[in-house]
C-alpha cells in the first residue's frame, strides 16, 4: 500500500506553471463553474416545474426538452477539470506498486490512451454537431435546436485534450528525471491518501481547486490528521 | 476472425488497460472504438471502417448523456453535499442518542439510526462515514465505548447511504439495465431497514457479551421531543422523495430537486455562505462529470459489444451451465465481492453489467418472464430490481473490507488515534451482519420487490 | 445487413421481421438481415445519423422525434388529415416517400425510404372527469408532443412534459390528466389501467415512422438482392397490418375490461376543433416549410389526393 516514492519530490516546491498551463487551468475552472451553476439552475427550474404544475396548472413548457439539452452543460464542461484533479476513476492496484521511472512511464501510457481516444472523439463528436447544424435537428416536443448542446462535446473534449497534452509533457519530463517535483499532476494514492481526499470533499473544506496552483495531497492528509 | 473473436479480444484488452490503471471511462471508450474500427474495417476496408467507427463513437457521448432519466444524478449528489451544511448530522445524532441511548450499546445503535437518517439525504457512503466520524466517534469514546466499535459502526453505517434513497448508484444501475429509476429507489428502502435491524441486533449482542458499549440514559421525554424538530428537514426530504416516487406527483429529477431545495434553504438558515454553496456545487459538478464520462465511455464499449454479439454469447454460455441457477448467481455475487475489493463500486457495476445483466435475466427465464414461469420465482422486471439491490449491497460491503475498504480509511483519517487496522477489525461483526443481510435478501426477495411492485 | 431498432419486438416492428424472413427466403439465405433491438446500434433519435454514417444499413425512426431532420415527412403528422385507416395510410406514405422532395430530404442523410410503419391516429386516455365536449379540454394537463401538443393548445389544453416510460404514473398521480398515444402504446405503457375515459374520434394527429435504407449499401447490392428486398416490402406490410389488427382486437376489449368509458364527439364539435386546430396549423406549417425550401403545398395536396383515390 505504501507509496513512499512520492514523498521526496512532493515536499520540494514545483516550478511555476507555464502560461499555457495557467490558461487551461483558468478555462477549466471557469467551465466547471458554469457546470456547477447549471446544476443549481436545473434544480430551480425543476422546483418551478413542480410548483407551477401542481399549484398554478402552469408547467414549464417543454421541461424535458429543456432539461435534456441543458444537461450537456454539466455532463461535459467539467471533464477537463475532473481530469486535472484525477477525478476520473481508475484502478490503482498495479499502479500503486510501481515506483519512479516505471510509474511515470505507466502514467504516460495511461494519458496516451486517453489522448488517442479523445482525439478521435473530438473528430467524431464534431461531425455529430455538424450534421445537426447543417441538416437541422431539433427536440421532439418544443423543437429546440440541438446543435448548441451537441457542440459542447467537441468543445469540452478539446479543453480536455489540452489538459492531457500538458500532463503528457509533464509525465514525460518525470520519466526523464524522476526527481522533478510532480506539481499538481494526478498521481497514485494509497487508500489512506484516497480517504484523505474523500474527507476533504465531504467537508468541502478545501477550495484548492479554485485558487492554489499546487495542491499537495500528502501534506493535506497529514494536516487533516493534526486538525481532527 | 469473426466479430465475436474481436469482441473477446477487445474485452481482454479492456481488462488489461483497466488493471494497468488507465482511467476506466477512457479505457472503455478506447476499446470500444478500436473494436468498432475492426468490425467495420472487415466490412468496408480499414480507412472507411475507422472513420465510420470514429463518427459512430462520436455520437454516443451526447446521445447517451442527454437523457432525461440521468438528470436526477446531480440533484442527488448536491443534496448530500448540502446536508452537512444544513447541520443535519449533529441533529440526527443528538435525536437518535436521546431516543435510543438507553438500549444496550445505545450510542452505537443511535449512530446506526443517525447514519440511516442521513442516508435519506445523501447518496454517498464515504461522505456519510466522514461526517459521522467527526460527530459520533468522539462522543462514543467519551462515554467509554471501545475504539473499534465506535469506528466500525460509523464505517458500516455509512454504507447504508447507497441503499436508502437517494442513491446515485441505484440510478446508474437503473439506467444501465433500463429499469425504472423510481422502482429501483423504492426497492432500496426496505433492504436498508433490514440492514439497520441486523446491525442493531449485532450491536446489542456485542454490548451484552463483550462490553465496551455502555447504555446511556437519563434523558427526559421533554428532552427527547425537543431533539425532534432539528431533524425535520430530513423528514421533509424523506417525505418529498418517497411520496413523489410512491404517488408519482413528481419525477425523480423533480423530487431530487425539491429535496435539494429544502436542504439548501435549511443550510442557508444554518448560516451557510454563498461561497460554501459554490464549493458544494463545484464538488457536485466534478462528481457529476465523472459519472457521466464513465457512463458514455462504457457505452461506447457497449455499442461495440452490440456489434460483436458478446452479451448474447455470454448469456448462452451462462444458461448452458449445468449448475442450479441460484448457485451460478451466488458465484457471480462472490466474483463481485472479490472485484469490489480492488475497484470502485460504480466503475465495477458500469463495466460488468452490460455482459452480466443479460445473463442473469436469461437465467431467470428472460426479460419478460412472468413470476409463475420464472426460475427464481420473480418476474423479469422484479428480478432486474432484485439483482440491482443485491449487487449494490455487495459493492457496499467492500467499503468495509480490507485491503482498501475506503470507509474504514475515511473513519481512521478523521479520527487521529484510531489506526485503520482497528477499524477493519471492528468491522468484522458488521461484515458478518452484511453477509447475513444479503442471505436474507436472497432468501426473501419480496423484501426488495414488494415496495416497487406498489408503484 | 444490420437493422437498428429501439424497444422490444412488437407489432410496430413486425414488418421488419417479416422483411428479413422474406428476403432470406428469396435469396436462399444469401442476403441476411439481422435485427438489433433495444437501441443496441443507436438511440432511436440518432438512427438517421447512424444511417448517414453507414454504421448500419436499415433503420426505423419516427419523423416527430426530430422534426428538423426530416421536415418533408411532417406533412403526415398534421392534425385532422382524416386518414381513415392504416391501409390508406400505407397508400399515402407510399406516394409521399416516392415524392422527390421527400427523397431529397432523406438523401441528405444518405437514406432512402423503404416502407412505412403506418400508425393510427393518436387519441387521449384520461383519468377523472371525462371531457364531454372539446371545450372541456380547456386547462387540462395533457401529455401530447409536438404537433398534437400544438393542436391541443388551440383548445386551451396545457401540454405537460412527461416521458413515455413515466406516462402511467403521471396519469395515475394526476401529474397529467390525459395522454395521447396510439392504441398499442396505451397497451404497452399500461395507461389503460390508470385511465377512466378514452376519446374514440378526437384524432388530433399521428406520427410517421418510415423504415429507411442506407443508399450506398443499397447501390452496392447485386440486382437479385435489390429485387428480393423490394419484392419483400408488400408482404412485410401485409404482415404488419395483420399484426396490428390483432392489437386492435385486444385494445377495445381491454378498454371494456378496465372500465374505461368511450367518448365520441359530435361532428359539429369536431368541425369546430378542426376549424381552430386544422386549417390554421396547416397554413402555419406551409409557411414554415416554404421557408425551408420544402414544397409544402404540393406535399399536402399529394396526401389529400392520394387519400381521395
Ligand atoms: Na441515500
Ligand atoms: Na473497496
């Protein structure tokens, strides 16, 4: 379970993020904020729908059509944000036993697979949007055009692509020089570290996602223990 | 090479990628894409085949995510994040303690009821354990409870959140197997209650025979009744979600939104600030996008499976086995228990169900089989619901088993002087309780299928 | 060839089953048509996309699922066309699918129409006080999508969003007071069990659900297979009509068995309803379609003249 290999580089400070990295990070934060806001709005719209329908005989016209099209906002916009924070689940059984260069090679491999499939999906989902845009497509009930929601897929995946490219470069550098600081790259967590991250999420007590450029999960796990 | 061979090969590849630690959603999408390319290439040559596969795969993220039934997910997730701010944890624990403390092991029993109550506003097991570790464990330790019991009851109680609605994992199951979301949610309720009762039984037994779990009394009726109003928002949410599922005056999405709205108002009343609301929303958005990505990623792979005919073949294989169907199902459940030790519950379900579920249904006699003609004595629809609850219960069981039982690590993480080994050891009786619960649910499927049959 | 279908095997898909059977028989099994149910190859609303990509060779879809993907087909979904029965609907669809405007419309998706899945008029199954006159629909929450929803709005009904899967519960709980489906869907979604009245002749419209073929794949077929495919259409449709008749045979007894009251409106009332929801909506449709370059008037006249034959 132990992953001591991370301890050494973790404590030294990471180099300042590149301009591209900061721009992508900013875009990710903004998009996730939009996704978050859309969830709040969906909730309010649904409350309006129930209240309107049951008390005033005035349901929101085309509520299902609206909800479905709006879902693309929270289903996709945060996808790169989630990748940056290592939020897409994976199995760390084997990864957790690897150290140093081999570990970083495995991370390179993992990101490469995602890069390949995401590149293909950007292309494919763009055509899905293009068909809706050129031939026309609208929803079943109140005929909302579907292209605005379809275009969100290639758009969000493109931001993810940028994030993956940045991670690819960073992991490659780590392969060449495993003593480099790992910065805010997602890395394997043992169960205790994973738990620490879950605890932070449960209490919403860190807003590192929005501000700090270099969250340090190991330290925050330790801080967690001291705090509690 | 036939489509079926490609299906097997790609499934092997997917397994390898997942074990190597490629993020599950993308590993599945990658394999599905490669597999579809291979199948189309056989028919129309490589280049056209690849483009057709890529364009086909490109339709899936949007078409599969933009589905009304899935819109319930963020509302359920949001309720859970806001519930902590609404101060519901403390209130629930306080009320349960005052009402149930006099029982043998009363504080632990109170904790089980409080976690069950919190489960009615939260769909996340680990988060439930985390918040109660902070509220309940220090008090239990103060009253002379053993560390192991105090920690274990919180770890185990947390697992109730996935059974008792709202539950994100039940929604995901319902969508994957194309069953009614409302029915799955209703189905989780009684098994949750059975789990609670079995936990209570085990606690009382341990309190009597092992000690380390004193009862605490001395609360007056006035004090008890005073503790009730604090839990009203929870009761409100339970009423909203249940009555809307039961009477159907609101869809699950609408019910989840109403519930979230009630908790939101309560949280604001308790002093939650706008900044905290947005933190909760950010977390909700992150978890939501993770789940959606997982769903469409795996559905790219499932689309490929449809072309390869693999689910049909697995169905044929399973039904041709010369063992009693119930034994095969138990073997499958055991396989889930092992898999769950190493994998996240949602990831595990999403990856395996497309192949396993049709096989289970075939074992019972088909999707449309009537209860009378079925092998297991359940209609096709009832069997789908039954299997979902059992599988989710199995997946939850893995949260309290070594080596990576997350709830135990979370409890230990929140409680500085309780080592995780102690939490695991303390969980042994609860593990036994859970196995007992699964056995009861297998023996008496009506506990699962009765409530949903009413709607 | 692969066929993309959604849902289970049902009366609505029996002509495709029959088509596969006939084609296999006519080609001694050389030409295999494999049916994939449950949206395994594509979601219903994306079937045209799948056809355009060549991901499968045959697909069924309903024009109303995505009006803008197939504007020319929406003519048969106009309210009060007065198609008397499914046999006539088959004739109308055949004439319509042969029209260059429709062929051009579908050719954008690399699709060519093969045969129709004729659907009877939708009608309302409702719970509570039965609307004795068309005016009684005022303020009533109804599940009616697209064109039928627009038609109902003209008499003051309130179209309310409910998914088909939730229709039973929505009706039972009063979320909506009436639901418009074709009879087979009322049977499938069990709305009959929740409802207490049925409109026999309101006929606010229906949907058009063609079965289409990928053009490139068709062009690549050997002539014998092309012929086998085309010759199989008529037997397939005959089989469909026979199966659908059997559904009808079940529908009315089921209404009786569930104690559902059957309501018929007088000719004057229907005329008044048609006055409001017929011509004005047709005219609005013609204007809208003309804007899209569809010869709307011509299509409407084609439908009417074919029906008169
Ligand atoms: Na729950
Ligand atoms: Na686990």
